[in-house]
């Protein structure tokens, strides 16, 4: 035997669906008929959840005027403001903050979660709004911050918002000594700072944003004490190397073994793991990399090559520099034609 839904049940379903579809007139009519704005469906979704998720500001405002609860959680533990932040509906986020619970009334976990979800989905305007309402961004070392997420995803505009906020934070001496570090230096569970992910994920615009805001990252190292600058050098990412060079990286920057970028580029060329190593060597030499620089074992870059062309390039470059005639051109190494590549 089949049964039909009751009129009240249909009204509940209708207001939730109407809010989802942006049907303001229908939502208004149903509320005027006495439908409870706080009723939910079988998975805990309310009309306000749907209005917030879809960005229907007028419906959200109407529901709040009719006493819809702004902090109710659905079956996934999502609140309306969480769904609005995820979707980048900043005006609804503002509405819910002004009409519901302020950031200061939320737990640190809840407010940080809002910033993180907006960050994860690249909602820069919403992230800025949450920061304007004093949402926290710092975390103890070992905890992932919003900046870690933005760097991983390559959301350079969100990174810019977070980094500018980071620089403007005012903290007492005691907070600086005992509290969490700024986001830019904060380490996650794996011991990585956010810049690590920008570099290793090859997000060029994001790398530029980090270096523009924090130039001292040019000399920063990963958790193994290897300069981040060496990562694109050894992986053949010449455009990223150019970004470091254009931002003023020290071409003679050394790693823990005393080797510089040129040592690393030549070692990579010898191993034959990546393409473009000849171009990389030429680029570093053009920017003043020393062919006489020694690592802690006394080895110069030439020590690490078995290629006579590379060896002669380094010797010719050294000869030109010794004469002081830096304007003289040193023959460059051409990459071998495809038929000679292994």
C-alpha cells in the first residue's frame, strides 16, 4: 500500500528545495503560511544551509529575519557559514557573521576551519573578509595552516592575502617568544614550511608571491638544510630558477655540503635524469656563478662532470673572468639533437 506525504512534510521539502533553487517568492509564501524555517530534511539540511551554499543572499536574509538558526549543523557537521565560505559567497559570510555568531564567539577550531575551507577552494575575497573579522591564522608548529593549503593548491591570490596579513600581525614580545610562529615560518606535521609546497609543486605565481612578500625566503632551506633554490636547479625547472634569480637570490648560496647551485646543476647533468641541464648551466654562469667555488671537500663544479664540452665551457668562463673582461662572450653548450639523446 502506498502512502502520500503529509501537507506539512511537503511544505518542509518545498522550502528547503526552494531555498536551494533561489525561489524567493516561494520561500516567502511558505514562511507566511507558517512553515518553520528551522526544519531540516533527512540529512539535516535546512533552508538556510541551501541558501548559504548556493549564494542566495536575499533568501538567507529573509530566513534569518524569520529566526532561522545561523549555527545549526547538518548531518555532515557543516554550518551555513561553512558552506558559504566554501562557495566563496562572501556577502553571505558577512551576513551570517553580523546576524549570527561573531568570530570571537566561535571556538578557535571552528573559526580556523572557516579560513581553511575558503583557502582550500581559492576564495581569496572570503579569506580576506574572515581576516577582517579577526579570524585566527596562526597555529602551533606541527599543525597545518591555511597558508600551507594555499601554497599546496597554488592559490597565489589567497597566499598574497594571507602573507600580507601575516606581516601586519602585531604581537607582544611574550607572544613572539612562546606562541606559534608566523604562518610563513610555521611547520606542519612533516616539518615543512608553506614555501616548501609552492616550490615542490612548481606553482610559479605562488613562488613569486612568497618572494615578493618575504625576500628572506630566497636563502631559506628545507627540513634537510637544502636551499629551496636548489630544488628547481636539480629538477630542470628553469623558469622557476629565473624567478629566484630575478628576485635577487645569492648565486653563490651553499648547501650543507658547501656545494652551490652550479655544483648541483652539473651533477644533475652528469646523471642525465632531467632535460635542459645544459641551459641551466649556461643560465647560472651568465648570472655570475663561480667556476672556482669549492665545496667542503675542496671540489669545484668541474669535478662533477664527465662531459668535455661542459669542462671546456667552465674553463673558458674562468679564463674570461680572470682577465676581467666580463663582457666577452663564452661559447655556450648546445643541447644535443634528439637522435643523440639516450
